[in-house]
C-alpha cells in the first residue's frame, strides 16, 4: 500500500482522468421515484458534457439492466381545481402509481447491490492512480442508523441491501491514496458520510484525499427526496446542485448557491465544514466550555475586521433575504431567534393539519354527492376505472374535477361551495406558511454551519497545529473540483424570496381555527336508522377536560345534530363548522342525549397546539379502571374484581396482528383457565359482516366499546393490546403489538405453539 502524500490538487480535471460512479439504490419499486431517475440522467448528461469517457461512467441503479418495472411514476396535478379531489377516496384511483423500467440513454445500468459495488471498487483499485479523480454521486436513498448516526447507510436495491459509512470507507480505502475521491450525496441522513475524510489519514489527521458535499446532517432526512409527494417536481438538493454545477462546473460555487436557492428543509454541508466543527468541539472540550461560547469567541475575533469576511457576510445576508429571515452574526443570537421560530413552526403545522383534515372531509362529501348522480355512478366505479388506460384516466380526472367545481359553484342552498372554498383558502395558507417555517428551521442550521465555519477558519489561522492547518487546506483543495465549463452554460436560476418571517407570524393568527374539544365518529347504521339522523350527525367519543365542549355540557354518547334548524347534512361537517366559527362567540347547537333533544351553547376557543392528554396505560400492580362494555357475543364482566382473572384483548376486524395472535390468545385462555374478553370499538353491523366470513377459532366473549371508554381508560393506542387483570381487579400484565417471537409478553407465560417449549400450567 502506498503512503498518502498530501499534495495540492488541481481544481479542474479533464475527462480522461475523471471517473464517475453514480448510485441510485431505489430499495423497492414503490420507493423508487421518477425524480431519482431524473437525478441520475442529469448527472450522467453533465459529466458527458464535461468530457468523461464512456468507460469511465458507471451507474448502479435499482435492478440494473433487468427490464422489469422498477420505478414508480405518478401524474402531477394537472387541473387548477384538483384540490377538490386531493385526499379523497378517488384521488389515488384516478391518479394511480404506475411502474416502468429505469433507463439512462447510452448506459447499461448495473444492479445497485453491495456485491456489485464491491466488485467495482476491486477493479478500480487496480485501474485508478495518480492524477485520477473519482466522483461518487448518490441520489435520494438513505437510512439512519439509530444506534450510531455516524455510521448511517446508503439504501441499495432489495431487502437488507445497504452500504454503511464504515463499509464505504473500507471500499474507498482499497483505492490508491493518490486518487482524489469527491462525494456528492443527496440521500437522507447523508451528513454522516462526511466521516469519509478519515480514509487514508496522515499523521492522525485527514489526508485531504477524500471530501464531499451532502444534503443533510446525520440526524435529518433530506426533504427533497420525495418531491412528487409534495406535488412539486424538480426540487431539493440534487436538482439545485446539478443546476448550479451546470453553470460554472465548480463544486464549491454550486454548494454556495444551493445554500441560497434550495427551497426545501435540506441542510447542505461540505466536508470542510464538518472538519472545522470537529476541531471546535475538541477545543471546547479541552477548555471545558460550551461549544456555542467557543464559536462566538472566535466570531468576535473575525468581526473585528469585517471587510476580510465580506463574502461570508454577504452569503448570510443573501440567505436571510431569500427566506425572509434575519442575518445573524453569532450562535447565541441565532439560538435566541430559533426558539421563537420552533414554537411558531409547531403552531402553524398543527393548524395546517387540522385545516387539511376538514378540507378532505368536505371534499369527500362533495364527491359523494357527485358519485350519487346517475350519470356518474357507473363511470366512477372501481371496476370501470380499472379498465382505463392512462390517457383515458387522465381525461376522466379532468372531467370529474370540472364537475366537482361546477357543483360547488352551483350549491347556494347550504353554502357548501363557499365553505369548501374557505376551507381550501385556510388549508393552503396554513400549509404554505407551515412549509416555509419548516424550511426556515433548516435555514437556521445552514446559517449555523456558515458561522461555525467562519469561527473554525479563525481557529485554523491563529490557533491550529500545523497538521490541522495542512489537513484543512487539503480538504479544501479536494473540494475545489471543477468540471470543464460547458460551451453553453445553463441560465441562472431565478428564485422568489419568501415573505418576511413577521408576515408569516401574522399569518398564524389569520389561520387560527376554533376548537370544540371532542373526538367524534359516525353513529351506527342502526342508530342512524332508528333516530332518523342526517348524514352529518356525529356521536361524541371523548370530551376533553377544560374544553369548550365540557363547559357547554356535552357528554360522551351525545349525538351532535348541528345548529338549530340547520342540521349537519354531511359526514364530518361538525369539524368544518367548529373550525370556521368565530372564537369566543357563543353558538347554539342541538344534541340528542338518549331520548332528549337538548339545546346547548358552545363558546369556541383557540385551537390548542397540544390537545389535553388522556389517561395512559395503567401501571402493573395498580387497580384496573372500571369497565363498561356492550355485549355482542357472550357475557362480558361488569366488574373485573370478581374473583377470577381476565385477559382483555383489544382488537379490530382489520387488524392482521390481532388475527395472527388468536392461536396464542386461545391457548392462554385454555391453559391458564383465564377467560378472554375480546373488546372492539366497531359497531355490531361491522362485526356481523366480519364473523360471517371469518372461520377461524375466536374467543367466545366479544364485547363492543362503542364510545371507546374502555380503550381510553386502559390507555390503548393501538391494536392488539393485551391486559391481564387478576381476580382482585389488579393489572398483572400489559402489552401492545404482536409478533410470533414476542408473543403475548406476559411474564411467566410460554406457549409451545410459538417457541416449542412445553406449556406452563
């Protein structure tokens, strides 16, 4: 093995000495999006224009040359009024995900698998040498290593196929140390790969032979990974970096431009940034001081001669202007502002989710009315839609959206159209402001990195050891890679600045919804029929403490009908009615309680950022809560402390793990002589349909908890949940979820059918 020699690296590399390895793992067809292939195609075209020889370009993409479909493609939203369909049951039916084969013109793709990459590096270790540069580009597939974020992974193709930081370091370590390796990585959690600078160290510090640019920190996903899911194409770190690279060919310039133009919550990093932060962390540890204090101390030194740092100050100012935020000069100042930004971001995010849920409810009701019309019934059936080719589906989608918009415009009687438009306006405003806040939180991290790098350069200039200073310069030389400037550079990308932060803060007040403080569901079909209820009537499931609903006198089990003489006619209408109500203005509302029709007065309050907490699971060896259940089959206990143990089995008809656990549940009942009470919150008519087709053994006692009183009392947040209560009414075991290895997770219980051990009695 040759010794690493730190020599100045030429910025520009000709095509004959540039080798390019592109990786788009993909994982599975469903996770491999069209944007990822566009990244690969754009990078391939860029390096071709830079003169890279055909045999110097290798692409590992999904399943390689296999012609089987491996790429998910979905239509963008083409119609102006598509929001009327977005999120409804027909959304994905009319805009289905289709699958195609990944193709890069002029390149035979290799399968993105670990063994193929190892073979490539083995060949490259013999082929690449002095004056050669390897450009390693990774698009959007990455996972976080929860045990050690310094060793995150690149996701490859197939189950358990990935490449960790440590494994990639070993592969790069097999190359001639004189080969410069520049990585450009846009996958989630990619910042961990900045640790590749430690390959081929010299004198205990990085040699500078390996460097790179990354879309995120080790702890953060890269939000540009899934642009189609956001309804926006061509966004995120890769698209912006490649556009900027096409302008000048210089990697440092492209990185600096991405800091300003990337409108996603990415946090672009360079390996030199990470190295300087590492040195400052070491300095803080040696001095026994906080990292922020050390950085701000060096920043004080820097700002004594601000003219010397004009490019960095201007970059901070450009970023601040682009994102409607202030331009900081210290980490302490940045931290102070970040606290308010974080709080406001969480607030608007909560509002955006609430408005979106209300909008989807109203849009679904609008769609249901359309589907009920004779001319649409057959056209919009699942059977007919499945017969359509993509072009026909696209035309049908346009027709449906047009009909929905016309229906909303013509509906004046109940003002449904006006309510829909108001919900859309609120949802759009809240979602846009929420996303901008999320981006600003990332921008704060970008600014933090710039400030830390300025401080680190002060340290390097005046306080670093010669070895540290040489290592930093070598890393910067490595990062200075420049591709030959294209003959016709791409036009400069124009970007629109965010509105000022304070304007978005005011927007938070404008999109503040009103709050009632209940959870609700549709009444059962039997109740709806017997009481002759309109479609919008809602059963109250929970009344939160200290809520407007509690103050108004609402109770669990009440059926909310709507305002007097204006009953709710659509499913979920109660949500939109509440949220659009004026805060602190009393509103009358009619309620059914048993056989009584009551008129209550509700005074809506501001929507809370965090809803009041309900009781959590009871502690082991504590007294079990009281239980009230409706019998469906068998006789459920009315009192748990009846001298006999009970296993409460919270389940649902749609829950696959619940069904998988049935053999063990029944074995426990039989072998421990402990009655099982199967508790669900589904209505009897759902259970009737389920048990007509379910032919496996099932507990004899089935109870219905229609208002989820037992679910809430026992803190059940998911199914299946198992609660073992002894004859004295004391909780002896509590477990959620089921796998064959985990079993019921009841101490002292072992099941022969699961692990081969003899049953305990």
